[in-house]
């Protein structure tokens, strides 16, 4: 068995939705200056880099980070869909209706190729998004679906923000599908993903958190 990260490392150049510059990694102590060890201060929004949205992100009554048991974060039922998304496109049921998505899918990955624009303004300013109607469509066809993940910065297209808010509610609240945004899918072409272990930072009672995703393949 082989393993691969499907998450990006966080650094001060990591793109954030809306183009915000809000990541600061600063030195706290330095051995080169006589300190006993090297340490750093880390400051960034909880929706930074590869991260997960919990239902509380769009509902005060929604589930938070500490609701989920450890077993929730492991799955062997993964489906990868390859779909070339355009700038600002809203991916809807029509776009995925001819895809053969197994009924037992628990983690659905949309590989759109948009990760190739991650170092450009297009990545946050003109990203594709998901249609609100897609949530119920997927849940009906895949009743055990727990996660949807993709290689663009947010489920909300920055140019269609009102629609994106509605889509977040449909996925997170009305259909109980967690959202994994800004995945690193640059190395999965041709791979058959066997398992995924998705580990959010264990911060108590938050609406979202950076997440480390490790996939296995043969």
C-alpha cells in the first residue's frame, strides 16, 4: 500500500477566500539568538488551506468540531469524479448526472483541475462553485455520503456569493454532508484511492478547521 497527502501545507502565501492576507507564521524563540529551542506563533483563520466546514459554519444550532467520533474520519468508500470546471462555473446536477457514482460512496472527490490555478488570482476570485440542488441529488443517490471535497477554494463561487451561501446550507444543514475545500488533487490522476483518513485539527467547538487528509492507493 502507498500513501499520499491530499492536503496542502499552510504557509503565509496560502490563498484564502476573498483574497484576504491573514496568515502569520512568526518566530517566538530562536536557538540562533540564544533561546533553548525554536518555536513559532501561528495565526490564521480557521478556514485556511485544506479545511473542513462543519454545519455550525452556517447555523448556530449546527454540529461543531467536537460532535464527531474518531471513527467518523476513516472511510474505504471513496469515489473520484473527473470534471473540467470553468471559471465561475456553478457545477449542478446536470453536470454530474451521467457520472457513475456508487450508491455506497461516503467521500466524493471532485477533481476539476482548478488546482492548477492555485497560485493565481483566478483561484480565489473566479473559482467554480456547487449548486444548492446538487446536495439533495447526491444524498438521494448516495445515502451514506459524509464528505464532498474538491480542488477549488470554496463551495461558494466568489462571483456568486448569495447562491454559495444557499449551497452551504443545503450541504451542511439540510443533507448533512461535510465540505472539504481546497484539496490538493495534483497527484491523484490514474490512482485508485482505497482509503482516506481525514484528520481536522482538534480545536473544541469550532465551525471549521484545517484538515490533514491521507489517502492510500495500490
